[in-house]
């Protein structure tokens, strides 16, 4: 193992150990001997646009996330967890259905004039859990439709930018004297962009939901632009640093909301029989991540803590994706229907394993973000190689309105930079039909091997995998292989 790999592992372990001491000192808890025999409560936490590299437990040396680090210390942290589409509504439909969105019908945004909704044949996670005897509740960002398909027993009130108050509003659900277990879908709008530009700050970064008066119960954690860690896919310019500082502040707000929610679970005596899952719907809200199927857009945080976890604090390398979440949660709940099929599969068997040999391939399917952003992409990703089929490759790559207007993108353009991170702006805007990358030797996905004769066999092999995936999941865009 290289010295850099060793130092990174030691850093993550120190983060986890520190977080363990921090939380254990404040709220000690012991595991129930009978927890594994009871039907567990389940909390699924979905943050909005949180990148994998922006937590202490995933190696970020700056972002302060002690509660999420503690959660990882008690459970398993997936290093190869992927959304299947890097857009909020579409991704959430996959999370709650176990079906790729090209089949469930939620091709893009649900809200306003975008108006994408799922088909009526979808049987969603909350509905199936309710049928299986669970109390179901949601709070915060919803962003899927129709409501009768994604139906929860209760919709709890709460400002999705105020995660501590959201957690407080969940107390009645958690403390209720009810023999039935509960499923809580807890969704923040942080750290999504929003709140306008900070005109009082240099470079006028997006506020990322931060506001001068703060939020109830939150001790705002602020960051200096010069201290943030700029990932390789972003330009290291003052505008980007200013925006990352705002983004980090929103990330720390999410972390405090998670901490308060866990505090309520412990005080109610529920934590010893509660599974907690933490994910983000898609990558960080910067060009090069969100809306793209490059690694920063789809390789995301996924932390799973079960109260009976024996091999705690591990990092699992299985390639899992968000179509697997519904089957996994139903499996953990003992509520898997016998008459319905999902595209994903349960990863319950790998929760105690670090190295997994039979989870080596995953897929992604993105079609829209905003209604004006038609750019269907299909991906097959293995451990080393990754193939993206840009079905609309003749079109210039479309921008989400907030990403195009961001200080980061516009600041890079004003400087006349030809590069955006490691990729040229030209390559970002104009993409070939196929992009084949060797992630082992090219983790930044900039050297396209699709036209390389030495990789022709690999290209054809992965194209065949992609076609088989599309056929298996009833993808309407399968016909593009023959007609275009």
C-alpha cells in the first residue's frame, strides 16, 4: 500500500475515532441484546447535493461533520455508492421505488412546469412498508409525484433548511406509544444552492441556504475560503473557494440536524432498535458534478448503521446504487413483497464486509434535470472501466440554470480559462457518442479511450452490457441503438 493511501486511511480512522469520543461522551448508549430479533425502526436521511468527499469520515480535512462521522463509526461507509441519475426528483424516485427512472416515469423534475411524474404501476417504499405494518412519515423535501404513489401515512411540518427544527418535529413520531415500528424519511434542502447571492461577500457566492439570522438550534459553522479543499474537478479560483465555504457551512448544518435526530432517538430509547441510512440525492451543485454522470455527480456518501452491526466502522467497496435502497430497506424490515420485482437488489448481505467480489458492476440512467435539459446518458461502471453513452451527443451539454449562473462557472469564463478543473470547457460542452475511461489510471475521466484500437474489445464488451441492462430494465431509449 502506498504512503498516501496509508495516510488517508489513518486520517479517516482518526476522524471516526474523534467523532466516536465526541458523541459517546455526550449521549452514551448500549446495544439491545434483542434488537436483531425485533422489527427495526428505519430512518432514511437524504440530503440535497452533498458530495461524497465533503465529510470527515470520507477524508475531508476541513468539513466538520462529527455526527455523521460517528454514524459511520458505528456502521458501514460505502466507498462505491452511486445515484443512478444526478437530478433531485429523478434520483428520489429511484430511491423510493427501486426502479430506474427511465422505467418509473420520473424522467426529471417534478415541480412547476417540469411536471414529470411516476407511472401508476409503481409500488413505492413507503406504501410497501405501510402494507408491511410500519408507520410511515416524511419531513422536508419531497419532490416526487404523484402523492398516491409515494404515499406516507403522515407528512410532518418543517422548514427543510432548518434540520434541527425538523428533528424536533419528529419527536412525537419517535416517542409515540405504538407497537408498530416506524419508517421516517428525513430530507433536508441543505446543502443545495439557494437564498440568492451573498452581495456582502467577496465574489458574491451563492448563499447555499445560509442566512444572517441563522436557524433554530443551529450553531453555524463558518469556513474561510482560503481553508476549503478544492476538489480536482473544480477550478481553484477565488469564486469557487467562496462558494465552497458557503456550501461547507450548509453541510455542517445538515450534520447538526442528524445529531439532533439521533439524540431524540436515544432519549426515547429507540436508537437500539433503529436502522439509520444517510445518503445524498446527487453530487455537489457545481458544474462537473450535479446533472452529470461523471464520478463527482454520481459517486456519493452512503452510511448505513444497524443496531446489530458487529464489524463497526468499516468501509465496504461493493458497487451499490440507489435502485438497491428500496430492496435493501424492505429486506431489513422483513417486508419484501413476493409478487413484485425491483431493478435493484438488497445489499443487506454485505453490511459486515469490507471487500466484496460479487458487486463489481453498476449502472446509471439520466435523461432530464430541468425540462429544458434533455440529455439522455446511460452508464455501465465496473471497478476499473466506465462507459458513458451520450445518446444526445449532437447537442451541446445543457446547464441547470443555477449552475450556469454560479459565481464558479462565470468566474472561470471571465478569466478566459480553457480548463474547468481537469477537463477542458470544450470537452465539457461537446461530448462524443461514447466516453470510455480507465478509472484506475485516469480517475478524473479526461482521457477518452473509446476510439483507441487497443480498447476496442473492452468498448464492445461494455456496450453489450449496457444494451442488456437497458433490455432488462425496459428502457425506452434502447431503440436508439438501431435508429440512430
